[in-house]
C-alpha cells in the first residue's frame, strides 16, 4: 500500500477517464485498511484513483505502471469479490501516501456493491495498452535520464510497430464497415430510384419536361441496375460472355456521343462508374472486351498498329473517319496528335490513332522532329513530282 | 560547284514531311522518287559529277534552313542507294562516303552521242574524243564538254552493243568509230 499516494480527482494532461465503480474498499495486502472503506474507484489511462464517498479530500492514487499482474477473488457468503493488484517495488519518485512502508507486494480492492467483472475487464485492457509508456516516448526522446524507464531497443520498436499496425487495422476495418453497409443498400437504392422514375413519368404533367429529363439523366448515371457478377455465373467463360454483352449495351450510347471510339481506360472508368458497387477488375474487363470482336454486337474491340486497343462502334466507318481527319489537317495545314485531340474533343490516344490510320491510308504524311510528330496532307501522292 | 543560286527548288524542298522517312509504302516511294529527281536535277544544274556525302549533307540540297529541316545522313545514303540501283550513282568506296553521280546514265549518254553522230553523218569514220567533246560540230550539244571518263564509259556501252568501236590512237588521244 506504500505505492499509493495522496492525490486529487483531477486528471493530468494526457490522461483519459475509462471506468468507475462505487462501494470499493481498499485492502493493504491481507489487511483491511480501515480508513478506506466505501469509496469510489476510478480507472484512468494512467492511474487508479480511490476517493472517499463522504469526504472527497481523502483521495488516493496508484500509478498503473506499478501493476505487474492482476487477479480476481470471487465472492462468497461472507466475503465480497476482490480484485488483486500485484505491484512492483516502490519507486523513489512516488509522492507521499498514507503508508510509508508496507510488507505486502499487493493491494486488494473489495467490490461490496459488485461490478468487479466489468472493472477487471477494463483494468486489464488499460494496463495491457501501457499508455503511460507510449505517451512518454516521443516527448522524452534524447533525454538520457528518462531512457532507463522507457521500453527501448528492438523490443520497444517492435512494440511501437505493433501498436501502429493495430491502429491501422482498426481504421481500415472501420472504413470498410461503411462500404459493406452501402453494398447491402445498393440494390435497394437502385430499386427506389427506379420507382421514383416511374412515378415521375406518371405525373409528367406536374413537372416541366426539362426537369424530368434532368432527373432522368441523374438516375441513368446511377447505372446498371443488375450488374453481371462472377457469383451469378457458374463458369468463367459464361460470365465473360454475359459481361461482354452488358458492356456492349451500356457503351453504345456514350460511344455514339463521343465519335465512335473509346480507349480501354475510359471504358474501364465508364463501366465501373455505371456498376457503382460490383466493381470489375481490369483483367475481367479486358477479357470480356476480347470476346467482343467474335460476337454479333454493335460494339467491338480493335487493336491498332501501334498496339493501342480501342473499343469502337462496329458501324463507325473507317473511310469517313479518315476523310474527316484528312480534312481537318488540310484546313489547318498541319496538326499534331494533341492539337487534333483538342479540335475533335477526344483523347490524345484516339487522335493519334486517327492520324496514323489516315497516314496508313495515304491521306497524310508525317514530319518527325525533336519538337514532335506532326501530320501534313499527303502532297507526295496528290501533287506531281516537280 | 558554282555559287549560282538560281536553281529552281521544287515545292517538296519547303515541305517539312519531305525530310522524314515516310512509313507508308506508297508515300515513301513517291518521296524517294522526288528526292531522286531533285538530286539529279540539282547535280545537272551545277554540273556536279562527284558527291561527298558528308559535304553534301551540310549543303542546301539536303538542308533547308528556312524551315529548319534536314535529311539525316543515313537517309541520304539510302536515297543514293536507290539512285545507284537505277545506274545514276556509283559508290567510290565501300564505306559509302563518296560517289560519282551521273544525271544521265552512260547508256543514255551513249544513245545521245550515237544519234548525234548519225545525224551528222559520222558513221564509219574515225573521230577523236576531243573532237566529240570540244569540236565545233558538237557545240550546243549536251555532251559538249563532258568529262572524258564519262565519255569513255558512254562509248563503251555503244561498243558492247556493236554500235561503235574505241580506237587507241596513242598518247591519250583516243578515237572512236561509229557503225
């Protein structure tokens, strides 16, 4: 009991309140400490604080760092349950307390009103975390006086890393809990949005045409109501087959809007945005797209000479694309891929493919310098030699 | 080479893609054709018979300063190789550093000279090579003032087809007889 010191209930700077219990009696080892009956025991991140219920000035605290192990004594007819704290020897820095010397190496807390099980659980938890060490370490770095007290060396480092990992783990799992909840709700959400859309259609008179259109576009961008997933198909090839059909049907409209060509990267973003939750891996998407050319669908995958793979409409006419590109180049005398991309409002990769295609068809010729690759109308074929 | 700068450059000379090897086969063929024509007419204009690749690659023929384009040396060699296949160029060394260039092939020269000799009634007569190149009769002809080695080569092509015979008159004064 000589490890206990006089104290007050106010917490220190980085100390946190954890738990408290009424009706706690203090035993110095085996002996009842008669002056310290019926008190309130408070567990903080750093200390155990015992306060007399009748007189708040009678307040004792025990640093958790003293605790070497914990034990529980169950209650019986004549005895109330107790928590036993085995303590390390008294340190020199400890303030004065009610007892200056004790022959016992443990104190006992008797829980006359119960609650010891919960208290024990909390106490074990707090002692296990050893927050008083974690807190001290960064502030006392470089102070040789403190070093002895801290867990240093490899063990200390390992402990720190473990602590860090534990915290990261809990953050991650907390984050994914939210996502799981969203996944569960996703189908419901899509169903709700559908029913809203239906209602709007019925009440079209009350809402202006413009608003309906806008609201519908929001709903549409919510995406694919029933995405093809791996779970819903037994075999891989069947799954990819279904997936490629879905990709085709989803992409037809956006492709028509953007000139008939799209890079696989864009496709990946579009599809996954439309799916919302059941996201596709790039590999699955690519495998599904590879099936497109062999299927009778409006959309197909085409590999260009440079190795770039584009998803494009089957109906998109190569000749007209070439003619259009050649015309644009002619109007501007010469164009580089990024200039053309700006003119037609498509990605640079697609613009480059169009230029290369037009070159391949003999409509353009190139000027390759350190400043970049530019394309000119193919005067070699159109104009005479001299 | 004279400093006369009146050579009429074709439109390709100011066309930047002219200086990049075109990947399209059709385009490339037209581009090479244009280069061949340009090189021959340039050499003809300046009466150049021998080219040093390093020297010519720095010159205005392959180097258009106004549009800051030049044909890379490897491509110049490539074009000259094409000309060599057509009989206009003969490499003087295996490293392809210099070559002789004939804007007319020896066969073409030979035909030109033979047609002229025929029209001048020089058949079955012996005339000296000097007469051919510097005589009054040939004044105004394209081969007037032609270099001796080229003339000999032209006449040799005629000889091999049986239309002429070279006759050695001694002391570097050769003659030729047309049939």
